C-alpha cells in the first residue's frame, strides 16, 4: 500500500506540473478519495 501511495503521489505531481488548473483540483480530490479508500 505504501508503494502504491508513493507512485500515485509522483504521478499526481507530474500531472500537476503539466496541467495546473485542471489536474490540481481534479487530482487533489481524487488523491484524497484514494487515500481514504486505501486506509479503510
């Protein structure tokens, strides 16, 4: 699970750099949902 988290974070960071307005808000919400789902 920790490994998946790291990979997801890296991908999100990469996307944010390329597409700031869209990815930032979309990726942020998606990441939060994913983290919560993984924790539960």
